């Protein structure tokens, strides 16, 4: 990036014309202090946006906050999102986005570690042998009272591996219905392992639109399906 590009990018962020997305994954207890420090810094320098603020940005193309906007996004549906991250978010009065791989939530407790290892859901040593690794649906419903719930496919799958009607049901349609049933609200978005966006797989594009997801989060952009996006986000870290 040239100095001119960097200066333009910095000015755009400060003016609220670019939307930052900060991605969190495993929030094990051993990382709680670091997570709190990170979130305190985000809250100091940015306005941490929820669904209403994001909708307004897309509808108006304008940001009226006194600091630039940012989304705090938690991926993979770890049990520690409820046990560790949620209390810190409540303490700091932050609304976050939780992307849930819905099949992981339904895996029997004894099989969750093997499922995580087989589906690129990273674990840390302190979690090995834990009784439970995934959120429960009751915890997802409780998170939904304050936070934004979205889908991360069913099995934490890459967009290029979703090819059949069975795949579409498991990774696109099923997660939409499962989150709606658990929370009483349709998922606010979906995202794919590796951070692919719409335009990479026509079959999946059509299914995402048919299911009714309002947004797709990817590595390089945040796409709204009901209108032409007006913002180009700059994520920090990749969905994985």
C-alpha cells in the first residue's frame, strides 16, 4: 500500500466511510484478559455497531457517530463465547455478532472434540477433554437477547464444497431455520469458511438469496442482499 493509499484509507475510516470488521474466534478462559483489553480499545476508538446501525449505514450511506464504526464478530459457536466473551461484552455494554455453525451445536458432547478437529474449529490445549465445547441452543437464544446471531453454515464449510441439494440443505437452508427456531429471529447474515463472498458459486448464491439471509460477510466485503451496498468493509482477520 502506498502512502497515498494509506492516507486515503485512514481518512475514509475516520470519516466513517469504511466499515471495519474485527473477527474473534476461540475465547478460552486463558485469553479473557487479552480479550477484555482488545474490546476496551475498540470501544475507545470506534462505535461498535449492531444490526440497526449496520442497516442504517446501508440504507443511508452515512455514518453519524462521533467515532468510526466497527463490528465485533465472534465465529464458530464455542461454549466459551457464552462463558467468557458474553460477560465481558455485558460489562463493557457492547453488542456483538455471533456466527454459529449450527451442526456443531447439535453434536453429542462426547463427539464435539472430534467434530471440531475434523471441521477446522480450532481448540486450545486447556479445552482438550472438556465436557462441552459448543454453545447450547439455550445459550444461543440467550445471546440473541442482546447480540446479533448469524449463521456460519452448518458444518463450518467452504463455499466451494457446497455442490448438491443435500449440501445446500445442510449448510444454507437448515442453519437459517435452526437459528430462527431457537431465537425467534431469522439469522442476520451468513459467512463461509475461508471468507468467500457471493459471486464465487452461483448455486450457493441463489440458495443464500432464496433462504433470505440479509447479509453475507466475507474477507473483502460485506454484501447486503436487499440493496446495493454503499460501504466497502475492511475486515481484520479472516472468517475461519
